């Protein structure tokens, strides 16, 4: 029987190998980090990073925009600690919290990003979060999401049904965050963002299942 691990514990236990794993073993991520950095608007001053982890996307973003003011939110304090250690001289405000529950403010950020974090959660939670992200962005702000997405509805249905089956098998009755991949299709992810109020959503990158969307406010 597959053992479910709580999200924060899963990543904390893998802190020593996480960066190398993402850069060398997950197809499209190494290229995706660079692509995301290249898409940050030149006039960005304040950036929100949801599920920032150890900051692999920020490593690339800071190369282009070293003076950027960044607010990063993540469930794992261990990973945030690694990010602090890597960039002690940057304008970083790091919050160890659940970004679904955290107040993101309104008209606060020029740009928001997330990298390989949203595929762990159900659609209804993502929709509520996308509405908060939209509200947190300034006029004409953008949200860049790079995530594990699939192309066929059958694939999405399989992963969500497996998640439900394994939760029951493991006797999990709460709504806590456990590590298991539940990727949506590109079309459904796009539809969620539009339903949340973004007027235009464009796919700008895909390598294997690593897919990047830009949502414009």
C-alpha cells in the first residue's frame, strides 16, 4: 500500500536532493526556470511566488532582476530556510503558510508566479486561489504558472480517482495536504484561470508534461 506523506514533511525529508532532482530528473524544469525568468515584465517591482520552496525559479529571476522585491509563500520552513541561505542579500519576504488561506492583499503585485506546485490540489481550491491571485495583482499584472499538466481528460480523471482511492485505502479522512500528483489538462487549467477572472491565458512553453501558462489580468 502506498503511504501518503503530508506535504510539508515530504519536501522537508527531501531537502538535500530536491534541487538536483528538479534540475536533472524532471523533464522541462531546468529549461522552464529560465523561461519563466525571461517572461517577467521589465517594469516589475513587486513579485509574488506561491510555493517558492528553495527558490529555483528565483535563482534565475534574480540573475535578471537582482533588485526585485519578492514575497514568497511555502508550507515548508525547511525549504524557505534553504532559500534564505542562498539569497541573503535579496529583498525577500518569506512566509511559512498555506497560500490558500494567506491574505495576498489587493493591487499589490506586478507579477505572480508558481512553479510545479498547483498539481497537488483539487480544482475548487485552485479556483478560489486564482481569484485571490487575480485580486492581488495590479492593473495589467500577470500570473505565470509552470506546472505538471496533461493533454487528455482520461489522464486527469485517472490521477484524481487514484488520489481518492488511495486516500480511502490509507484511512485519510481529513482535508489536509498530502503529496500526490493530480495534474489537470492544459485546457482545464486554462479554463480555471479564465473563470477566476483572467481575461487572457496563453500557453508559452511545454516540454514533456512541464507546461507554462501566462494569465493576464
